[in-house]
C-alpha cells in the first residue's frame, strides 16, 4: 500500500513540475501553456511538498506528512481553478484537464491514507 501511495504522490509531483515548467513559458513537445508565473510558483511549491511526502512515505510511515502534502496540493489546485474561473489568467482545455488529474491523484492519495489508517486501527483492536 505504501508503494502505491508513494507512486501516486510522485506521479502527481511530476505533473505539478510539468505544469510549472510550462507556466514559465517552456514548451515541451506538443505541450504548451500560457506564461503564468504565479501558477508556476504555486505548482513548484505543491510539487516540492508532494515529492517530499512521497519520499517520506516510501522510507517510513509518517502519514501526517503525506496528508499535509496532499492537502497543500489540493489547496494549490483549487486556488488555480478559482483564479481561472475569475478570469485571472488565460484558460486552456489542457490546463483544465491537468487540474482534474492533479485533484484526482491527490484525492486518491488521501483515500489510501484514510483506508490504510482505518485498516491499521482495526488490526490493533
């Protein structure tokens, strides 16, 4: 279970870093997003939290770090979605899809953390 969680968090971190690179204006193959520096900063921060959380999860069982990292990622995505909904930046279909994938990966990670904790609590009774 810990490996799956670590993989999901690492994959989400990679997705955040990809978004950050694109939002500073770097095109990667067919992937291109408008230059939005605040988005790049938030995505970098979220990616760092997720990478840290993934590394900790794969080495030990500090679930509070994984919870925190995923909550930071969710907050970052929701902030970005709200900013775009208010017209604070150019909106693209690929960015909307990326936001949904980021949320799905973070939600799946939180679900694994919740189910894992519930199963652990049951085994101690």
